[in-house]
């Protein structure tokens, strides 16, 4: 028997709930200054129930060759990556119109 999604009622292999939820999230990217004037890029608005924050953080850290963390609905990357992070998030499957730079 095929496993059926509780949200849309389709079988798991045809379920598109995760893709639809990625399109409806509102992501905010901002620069944060931490101790000793160290800059970091904060990506907020990611729902940990829908997106695997660990995988998103791992992909971003690998792409930008930097450290970072994923906690409580946000991803923090060391360094200022605001100029290219939007394009990278679009490549990861997030909608461009839902990403906002501060």
C-alpha cells in the first residue's frame, strides 16, 4: 500500500506539499554584527517543519566556504554574503519573490 500525504491526499511519491510550502515562505536576509565587529549573514523565515535547516545550512556553508549554524528557524553564516545569497537560495528551490534583503 502506498503511503498517503495527510495534507494533500496524494501518494507520497506524487506529493508536492513541500514545494508549495517553499513558495509560500517569507525569507528575510540581513547583516548582523556580532562581538569584535565580526559580520554575519542571518537568513530568517525558514520553517524548520518544512525545510531541513541542517541541509540548507550545509549547502550554504559548502557554497560559501564559511562557518555557520542552523537554529530555531534561522540560518547564520559567518561573513557578509548578501550580494549572492539570493541567487543561491533560488537555486535551492525557494521562490525569488519571497526573498527580501535588508
